C-alpha cells in the first residue's frame, strides 16, 4: 500500500510517501480502506517528536480518517465489511489502509461525505467535550475563542453558537475572522492589529464567562484578563509553540477557574459524559448542524505541504488528505 512514512524525527519535510506492507490485522481490530484523512497539529508534533507521547520510528503519521471497512477480526461483531466509518488512532491514518481497534471507528450517519467525516472527529469532539462538559457553557454565556480560524477553533465557534453562547472570535487575519463570522461568531478580534486586552475589553465590557485557548503563548494572559469574576479558562493546547506562564494573582483576585483538557485522559475519567456527548454530537452531524470547515484538500503525495500548512498556521479550518483520489484536490498554502 502507499503511505506517508516518518523514518526520522523533524519538520514535515522528513515525511515521504512510499510503498510499504499493509499492517497485519489482530484480535479486536478492523481494517479500513482510507478515503480521506485529516491533518491535525498534533500530527506535526508527533513527527517532530515534540508531543507528550513518542511514536517509535518508522511510523505512518495521521490520527484521523474515514473510509470503508474491508476486513474485521473474527471476534469483532459491532462492525462489518462494507461499513462506512470514521476513526481515530495515535498514528497510521496517512495511508491507503489503516488498522485500528474496532472501538476506534464509528459508522457514519446516512448521507455524510467521507471527506467531511475525516475532518469531523478530532476537532469537533474536542470542541464539544470542552464546551459541554469542561467549560459548562450555558445559553447566553459570552465565550472567547482563541485560534478561531483553526480546526478546533472554528468547530468551537460553531458548537458554542449552537449551545446558545455569544462568541467572540480571536484570530490572526481578517480572512479567518470572516469565516468564523460565517459560523456564528458575534464579535471579531484580529490580535495582529492591536492590543488584545483592550480589544476584548471593548467587545465585552462586562467580561467573558469562558475562554477556550488552544493557542497559548502571548494570547493566554490578555484573554484570561477578559474574564469576569468566577469565569472559566480552558487550556486545550499550545499551537503557538509556547506554553504560557499565568500570574496566579489574577486567578486569586478574579476567582477564576483554570482547567486543562487532554482528550485521552479526559475520556478515561469521564465515560458517562463522553457517551452522552458523543450521541449528541453525532446527532448534530447527522442533522447537518455541525459540519467541519475544510479549508484545503491535498493529494497524499502532497502530504508535506499539507502538514506544513498546519504547522505554519496558514490553514483555515481543517486540512484534508484525499488519500483515495476520489475528490477535487485544492492546494492552499
């Protein structure tokens, strides 16, 4: 099979497309013919060996895919050959075939496009669990979304709006903000054009209820300052490449709650909330109320360009690899 392979750690350029043996199928696993895979920022970090967990080289990068089940292990009963599914794994998605545990795939609702499905899981699941269960967003809440032009950011703008929140989108370009506005953002702030602290004060003079931060770096502190007393700050990741240092006196004076969200560990400890949220989210997908914004589509051979667009922050929404060559390929960097 053809696959993107990382044989040494480094920048996206170390990844190359090769012909390799397909992975073997073990107990409890399914094989999926991959139609499309999404590129996420953690994929870039894993290739650089900068993620919380290392993947031993050589490995096939990619954590999110959609396609058709082509083989199931004898002990698998919930998934059958021919099912259209979307799935996640730590690595292995940027290939013509992926083998994962049966529990890692989910059948698609009727009528959902495979490219849409490939781009849906990681960003929308992260955003929904953060908003629904961690930030506990309620109708009428003012939510500040940092990195609102990215995959998680745009998903959170869309989903927070569906939960009845008033969203302030913070992003690095007018183009990204225009897209966020199309998904429901009420207030738009370009942090490249002025003082973020003042811009948030102007947009939300009474203060925000919630800040969701997948960016970190220099944006975190002014965003935290925008919270009113008792507000909630959720740290989701550090796409800026810098882990922020927060003055704890702000937390003390404002009575703010700061909480972190890391998908795997949260799921391990919140099984009941996870199951409820998954059912609600899949209902939103089936109804067309939660749809990822696919800002760029690349062929598998252009995987380096796709990963670079995510690494450089140039992408708007999700970046998708058209692994099976079944759709239009648009190169946008």
